[in-house]
C-alpha cells in the first residue's frame, strides 16, 4: 500500500442475538443510516476501553429497553467484512436471559422471528453468517464405520433413536459412487423418520445425483478443485478444513460452515499432529463462517468449543456405536 492511500479503520461492532422461546429479536435499520431499511440484530460500536460484553449490555438497554446479565452472554461468531466504504468486525454474542419486554427505544420497529424466517436478502451481507449460525445445531453428527451398508443403516437408525440429531453427514469413503447412492437412498427415510436432515459427503456430483439431501459436505480434496459454490443456496455446504488458507478457500466458494481439526488425538489417526484448543480458537477468530471443532471431541467438549467461538463439535463418537 502506498503512502497516499488512506487506511480504512476497522469498526468494532458488538452484536446481540437475543433468544427467547426459540425466536430471536430483530430490528429494522432506520432509512437514513448505512444499509438503511434492512433488518439487523441489536448492537452498536464498542467504545474505547469498553469490553464487548459491557457494550452489549449498554446497547441492548439503549435500543430495546431489555436488561441483560453480562454473565449470560456467550460468543456466537466473529465476522470481518469489507463493504468498500467501511470495514467492520461484528463481534456476535448470544443470550437467553434478557429481562423485560422489548421496544424500539430509538423509533425502530422490533419483532421476534424464528430463525427459519430469517432471509439473507433482508439483512446486510455481513449479517448473513449469523443466520447460518442460528440455524445450524451445536453438534454435527458424522456416520462411522460399519461392516456393510446394511449395518450402516442399522447403526444409523439406532444412533438416531438413542441420540437424536438434527443434521447427519453420511460419510462412507469406502463405497463407490453407485453403492454410495444406494446407501443415501436407504438412509434418507431413516433420517426423515427421526427428523434429521441428511448431508451427503463427497464430490458435487454426489449431491446432484441423489435426491432429498439437505446439503453437501466436501472433503478438502474436493473443495480444493472448486472456484465457486457447486450447489444451490438453499442447501447446506460444508468443507473439511485444517488451516487458515483452507478456511479462506472454503469461504471463497460459498461454504455455509466448515469443520476444523484435528483438535485432539483420535483413535482413527493415532500419532497425527493435533492443533489444540488455543490454535483452534485463533483460527475461528478469523473465520467468517460457523466452525465445528473436529477430531477426538465429545459432547463434553461443546462448552470449550463455544468458549473459543466455535459453532460446536462435529464427530462420530458422541452418537455412533463402533461395537
């Protein structure tokens, strides 16, 4: 950058996702403001010397009249976005403990909406990963090994009965294309009966050659080949990542979420280097999409993953019987 080019200062914005009875509080931006007329989550600039939690408590009170205990705020996602005329860092935190009834204290309309009614086009572009984070679960179930396709289906049925999941990645790398498509066809009614969405695993062709899947999870080797999003916007697109460069590429092709690891040692890859929680948190802080920790994790690791800014944990062991 040459000396005559002005530096664009990044604006630190605290954003609140206020959840009550399965709905989130949404406001409409005044027409005269930047991105006016669009919907937004409550929040505002973090003042110099102010913590993001203190900023949220202050902004929520000023904008909506709600009282939020600072200790109830938990990190949801961090998003950096360059609008061209301004650059922002959205520091997004969630609370389920807001007290009182909301009102638009600055004249803005406010309302409660369920996450499935939040549409990308109604929000500023930088807000859209927040919608993804709200719709995704805290745990992403991945199928494990089985001796046969029939056994995979039986373990899938048993696993969903014992530990209900909202999303399941059907991973079976040993199966060929036709065999995997048959497995998808058999797994679909099992997932539907359990209220779980089925995400297929593999190349874009896998998604396009099957019907009924709610998304596609790309192994890194498949994601690396792509230059644009390979599936429609209304389906989930996930990518397996291991470092910052891979996350950046996943974002560039329109990924809705990524898995990141290995965070801890795994039985399937003994001796493989792991990143640990500190490195995981550092990588998450630079990712503008929800990130699931992967590798040796159980549901007991969910609080740590969220503390580090992750969406949650992905894996096999917390729901799939390997016996």
